[in-house]
């Protein structure tokens, strides 16, 4: 198995997906409506993207802006529909009003996913207690990744936290086994320190679109990230 860093790219449609794969992405996060920071795409969009590329796809399970679960029954229905469409990897994460993990919502969705691999997304960055959140989630089946910037403000503010959590993972501390997937204000100049600190997952959205979110993913931009990760950020 390759030890190279994982590069995940946000894709909104099949055009994005094809460009991201051409640039060297290892995996895609599928969302819609980036004005709401990424919601669940349609089944039709998932089907078109699945037919267009052969790399893993992680589907966002989120129906409204923010980190509250909202209508849990609706989320479960969406998860069931996506599973029926063939989706087998997901992204999710919900907090209650106090900033604690909404275990009722998360556990119901995880039960519906029935062993599928999933990412707990940047809700972690809004959690009242990151360490407690990790320990609450530690035994849930399928959790293999945390998407995080280390801080609600982004990687610039969260770098020290990310490096500390990567070190905790290397030490085998409870709750720190899932891969760190760093995203949220991530820039190429962050890469050397993160790689040196043992981070092996990188997530880009706007950085894959130099012309902005109204433009498609640029394979050239993705390739620049792939090259930087493969060369150790040099």
C-alpha cells in the first residue's frame, strides 16, 4: 500500500470530478451549495459523478447550513437513498446547542450507513471540547477520518492544534486513531510543516479553483497540490 498523502478535492459535478482525478486527486468530497458550506448533492449528481470517475467518493450528509442536525428523519432518508444509489463513503457531523456532539443524530446515521466508512467534518472545529468529542465518537463503526482546520478560523490559527493531534495519533491516544484530513484555509505553504508533523491527509476546495467557485476545478491547480505533497512540500 502507498504511504503517500491523501489528497481529497471538493467536487460539485462530473466536470469537477474528471478534472480533479486528472490532476491527481485520490478522493472526492461530493457536495452542493457551497454558499451553505456544502450540502448533500442529488442522487442524480452522485450517479453522474460515479459514472465519470473511478476514485473513491465521499458524499456529504447535511441538509442545512450550520452544524445542527435539523430533521434527523430526513437525513436518514437521504442516507438510505444514497446507499441505494451505490454510495459507500460519507461525510457528516452534528453538534447540539452547547457545542457537544449530537450523538442521537450521528448514531442514527451511522446505523443507516451499516459499516460504511465516513468522515466527521469540521463540526469538530466548533466543538466545545475537541478531545471530549473525539472520545465520544471513538467507538462508532466506520469513522476513519476527521476533516479539520484545527480552529474555526482556519489552518493559520489551528496549525499548533493539528500538529498536537497528529502527535496524539502517533502515540495511540484514545480517540485519535482516525486520519487527520486538513482543510479550511489550507495553503501550499502549510504543507511542509503538516507533513513533517505526520499529517497524511489534505482537503481542498477553493484552492482547486483559482478562478473562484463559479468556475470548475482546475486540473493544473490540483496537480500543483499533488506534486507538493509527493515532494514533501518542497
